[in-house]
C-alpha cells in the first residue's frame, strides 16, 4: 500500500460544477488531493428544478461530508407520502414514505437542484471553483492530462474527471459513442413559489394520463416543483419561453384543474423543456488518466429517481479508490469494477420502467412481481458506504 501521506494523484481537474462534480471535489480534498472544479457557466444562477434524494444517495453524502444531512433536511422537504391520481382526480393509490425511513434509516428528501449546488459549494474553498471554463478538448500522456478550455486557457493535472452531464464533452472525446438516445418522451419542468392550496407541504402528487405524467411536490424554503412528461415520437423544441408554456398548456389541456392551475401560475421564463434520453451502459469508464462520473457515465431516465443518487455513490467510491490503492491504474480499474455493474443494472431498470409508464395497458404484461420490486429496492436503498455489503452484485445480468 502507498504511504497515506502521499496521494496516488496530487492534482485533479473535474469538469462540471453540478452536484456530482462538487461532491467529488469535497470527497477528494478530504483525501488530501488538490481537486479543482471547472464549470462552463459564467455564474451560479437559480437554475434547474427539483430532485429526489434517496437513502443510498443521502448515506453517501453523509459519508463524504458529515453533517451535511442536517443542512439538506432544513433546506429541502422530507416527503411523507406520494399520491397517484387519474386525470379526473380519482386516487389510484397512496404510498406512505415513513416506511422508507423506518426500513432504510433515511427519509425521502426533495430539494431544488440549485439549492443543493449552493450547499455543496459552501463546503469548498471559493478558489477551487472556476467559472467560465468550457471544456473543448484534452490530451493525455504517461504523466499528465492537459485540458483545453474555450477561454484559451489550459489546465495540467494528474487526473481528469468528466462530471459534465449527459451531453458530456469529456465522454465524447474519450469514447466517442455518440449523443444520448431519445426515449420518445418530452419533459417540461419548473420551480415556482410554494402554494399550499395546490399541494400539501409533505406530499407528492402524481397524475397519470394517457401516455402522460404530471408530478408536483414541495421543495422546501418556499418553493415547489412540477414535472410534466408526455410521450411524443419526435423531440420538439420551442423557440421562446412563451411558446414553451403554450406547448405545455396545449399538451395538458386534459381537464385536470390542478395541472392547469399549476402551469398557469408558472412564469414562462422558468420552464425547462428537455427530451428524456438515456445512454447504453459502458463496459469501461476509465482510460489512462481520464474517467467519468454521474450522468456522463450512466445517464438514465428519471423513472427510478436514481440519477443524482448514483452520482453521489460514484463520488464516494472514486475518492475511496484514489485514497486507498497504490497506483492510479489500480485505483481507476477498481472504481470501474465497483460502479459499472451496479449502475448498468439501474440504467436498464430505469429505461424499462420508463417505457412501461408510457406504454398502453395492453402492453404492460412484463411487469416485475411485487417481491422482485421489493428485493430490488432493498438492494438499491441499502447501499451503505461504510459496509462491504454495498459491493454485492444484484442477481440480474445486464444483456
């Protein structure tokens, strides 16, 4: 084993200052590694929408930065239940989340993406986050990796981490496997001021229509979030915010008063319009002195709610590997071994689950049994960074 006082790498460049990139920087700096984050945005602004933090992701964040969970719980919303309804308002089922907390030790938490980014950034020295650094290329040799940015600057490091999202520049330069695949579904999302008349403070409401879904839930700190998903064979993009809002209004003119009220109350400038995509699992993430993390490595549809949570698992495991193996090659190959099989299974399940949500009832004959679902959820949520059992494989094989 290497001497603990000498990291296997000294300087690391992380591309992307989303929650995954920031969490990785925190984890690496605690290992004594000089990690810096390079972000294409010119400034941090209140962007993004809501996301859900599950027991596995929360445990990893807690392991990366002890005490952060208290801040997240204060800033976010601890969900107590999710209610599924038809467009006519009939309740299909209501799921109590207190069972999740009792069984897995962590309550489901919703939070604004931007607020999570702020919280994570607060645990880093300001001079390690570099804005207006859009990565355009990199080159590596036996000893270093040199990253080139659109602003004309270059950065020399021992390791480059691509945490730059589903349309990752690092991934395309490293692997070149093409753009994410469209899953015949468009999504519109927005954050707006919380209104208790529209949604209870601790409840998520999910409205299922004909090949459409609409979610609304509290984010904490006076904000709430809605997410609309609609099956569309071709991705279509609006040219202006007003056109975007008009498009959503048209797609959801289904007579559900709650949906109509929520969309109407939303400032058109705040609606994000995105296609839902995925990328096929990879057999390898790390090549030489470059590796991938989060959506750049395993973009998946949101049906399992695991995008951010598996990213925090990546951040924890990568830091552990770099901190506990004698050389970079061994550290990165171990990181790949620990992460690829697990995330590939979650990716595959998420894609199948997404397609099932938007398929006609007559085609929904291949659903997993309740027992299978429970076993999978146990394997998913029981991931504990402090336990060797986290590395146990799932019984499924990814084809």
